[in-house]
């Protein structure tokens, strides 16, 4: 499984979150505490928004803890909203095109989880991708396919409705082919202004999801503001982290988080 962090708030250096926390995502890539696999070394990706509507993206297949370019870039780039992801492949190849976050225009998407028996149901599930979006398919992962399916179902207009519709369609195909492995989702998407995050699984064993406001390297707290959604807390300050229940989704906007039931 993978680890990811979405940050939105005051403009900060990327390193403030991805390196300079007590338990940063780079540390999680080497030793995750709330994942089936402790090591997430099959590549990484960072995406950020600045003055342009579409995000900048940097990906590589090196483990995040071993990439000096990532450390250099993170020390120089400031952003008010960024996504970062460290990958542990569930069977697809280690390639830059398979690293998250995935993007389309101003939208970003990243995922922790899997579509069970992906190789057996891949053809049928990929057929759910609208011809408008299929040419943007760069890799072979189930995660990218889920993003393009969500776009096909109206992600840009209504992310929650699109994800619900996409999950239902994927589950239907998995059932039709007799897929015994589960669908598991801990995913997040953004248009550069708001963030949505989803936690769902067909076997009620979803990957973990949290929201809160961690410390920066300067020991500054963002009072009364939620700025981080992530797979795991990035420090041991339990009072400012909140676990998200199964079958739920988050909507982040202007420092506030709303947690709602995800009814599939």
C-alpha cells in the first residue's frame, strides 16, 4: 500500500511537511506505521500549485528517502496547496508513469488501495473510461484508471457524485467476473481550490485516513485551521489528528473540514 499527504493553507515550503515533521511522509516511505507494508519505495510524486491554474509535478522511481533532487526541490518551492505520494506497488511496474499524483488540466488525484485481481478485470474496468479521457492514460495502474473513470462520470462538476458512481460501476464489474479480492480506496482529489478525500472498501478494511494540522519545522501550529489530510499522522500530537471512519468522505475548503457519510 501507499502513503499520501494533501496540504492546503498558508504558503509554506514543501519540505516543511514532507521532510521536517517528526513522522514525515518521507519517513513513512521507509517505515510506515499504519500500513500493511512498512516500506513504500516504488517511486514518489509531488504536485503543487502556484500562480498558474495547472499544477507543477515532479515524479521519480527512486525511493523518496533516497532522492536528493526531491530534497533540493522541496527546499526551494513554496505552495499554498500540494499533494505528495509515496508508492508501494500492488503488482504493476515501477515506472514514472505509474507514480501518483495523476493529473488532468487543473485536477490532481492520488490513491492508496487497490482494485482486487486487477489484471483479471482490467480490460472491463478500463472500458468505463470515456474516449475523451482515455488518451490521457499514461500508465497501467488501477489508481489512474479510477481517476479517469471518475472524470468520465463528472468529477469536474461534482467529485462526490462522480466517485460514488465510479465505485458502483467498478464493484459491479468485479462482481460479474467473480472477483473475490476487495476494492479498497483511500483517495484524494483537488481542483487547486478545494480538496475531497474518500475512504471506502468492499470488505470494510479501508486504508487509514486522517485530517489535522501538524507542526511545521518552526514549531508553529495553525490555530483553528485544518490544513492536512493524510494516510497517517505526521507527528505524535494525537489531540490535533482525527481519524476518518469507513465509508466516509471529506470536503476541505478554506481551512475547514466537513466529514460526511459515503453512501455507495
